[in-house]
C-alpha cells in the first residue's frame, strides 16, 4: 500500500498545481484594472499647447465654412493711410491720412468724407467728382495702413496687445492673433464691447438682416448661447462671456462670437497648482473657475504617488498675498488618504511637494527644490 501511494503522489501534486493555476487565471481575468483616480476614471488632460492647437484647428474649420458673401468689406476710418492713384493724371497721386473727423483733402475739390466708406465706394466717389475735370477718370484706392479699427486682447494670452483689423473678426481669430492662451488662462473669454468704432459694421449687418440675411455668428439666440449675446435688433450688450470648452466640445459657431473694432477681448487668469516630487506625473494643473482644487484631487491628476514617496512629510508651499514670502504647510497624506485628516483646499500658485525616502532632497529645503522644479513642468488642462 505505501508503494502504491508513492506512485500516485506525483500525479496528485500535479493535479493540485494545475487547479491552482486555472483558479488564479480566472481570478485575474475577473479583476478590473486598478485606477489612479478614486472615481474610477482618469481625467482627460491636455497641455496648453494641445489646447491652443485644437482652438486653431477649430478656427480654420469655422473660417472655411463661412461664405465669402458674409464677410464685410473693410470700411475706412480715422487715421487710416490711403494710397490714391489717378491713372490719367499721375500728378494727382497721393498718400493721404484720414483726419480725426474722417476726411481727406484732395486736389481740385478739397475735403472729401472718407470714413465709413469702403475703398471701392471712395474710388467711385472720387471718379464721380473728377468727371468735372477729365473725360473718363480711373481711380484706385488702397488702404495701406489700418489705424482706426483696434481690438485689444489682454489677460492670459501669449502676446497681449492692440491689433488693427480689417473686416469682421471672431473671438478665435483674435486669440490666434495673440498667439494663443497662456498656461494660466481660464476657459472663459470676456468680450467687452467698445463704443462707436463698430457703428459702420453694425449698420452694415442690420441692412443684411433687413434684407432677410443673417450676418455670421449673429443668429437668433438659443438657450445655450454665450451669456450676454448681442441681439439681432442692433442692441449690443456691454460684455459677452464665451466658454472655450463649450466651443471646442460642440464646434457650434454661435460660441465663436463676432468681435468689433473698439472691443476688448479679456482672458481672465485662472491660476495653476503644481504637484512636484514623488508622483507619477508631476506638473501644473489649471484651476477651474467653478470647481475647487484639493490636495487629493491634485494627487489624482498627478496619477498618484511613487513607491519611494514619504506621505507623512508632504507639504504645501504657499506664497503670501504680497508675493514676498513663502509659507510651508506640513500635511500627512497618509492620514488624508485614510480619512483621518481633512483634505485641504489649494489656492492658485500653491505647490504640493512630496519628498522621497532616499534622501534625494536632503541637501535642500523643500521649498527650494520644489520651486526650482516647477519652471520645467508641463501645465495640463483637465
């Protein structure tokens, strides 16, 4: 009997091992993958450059879908520089600056009202007046320098400034002129309507509406239209707020509102929090205006801790209101993760610093190491 058991034991052992392997494989196939984000979904993130590229692609797409018949001709304004040529009389050729009152002084017949006219309309007017002096005059008018149609782009953009424009422009076109959003830009853009300079454009658009045509981006307001949208009857709101995220997600040209000369396009800063040290994806994360950022949310965006992190020695590095001093606030991530300590709210420009257990930062104060690290970090929008 002992001899028979001895022969059967290898077979029984092999059978047991095979059973364990099959069970382990089944369990593995049924176990869902671990997620860094406690909600079970990693937040969709993109760098500021990715965001700007998407805005630029959408600008081109919307521009290509706008019929040329809906693009208004440029109307001359005060301080514009005009090049006027009379082909039959070269001595009448002139470079003329439009006066503050909108006039130019032309030989033979003196002051001519130029502001509010297109180059073609001024050309026809000069030809009509010259008929008194020559049989068949031919005039060419070129606006060589635009000085009367400024749109200012300010706030969190790469190249803020005043841009002289020809014709109708949209919010995406003006952001493109300013070379895109800065890292700390929020998702909202505020268009502050100027006074007087867009009158000619508004009159031109109202004529199109009266003839049964709608001008671009001025269709009848809908429930999801930008807040403060302008009305078709010619009334202009003092400001219009556009959410770029809605514009990107929907591609709806309604959100790509028209910007007029004299308007100011303001991109408010949203602020950034930084997570550096022993996390899987160190970086800066743009704050959202309607959501607060906490330490745990920032850690989820940074995809969690590395195995060498020291949770009970983490800290928040915060700059005071004057920007002169930095304060270190110790936090114990272990207790926060276990629910034994509150999850602190973060403020713009806060740095969450996670040291490691290898003594890598032992030679430096935590704030010095963290501050020097943020200059090379990518900034993500989520």
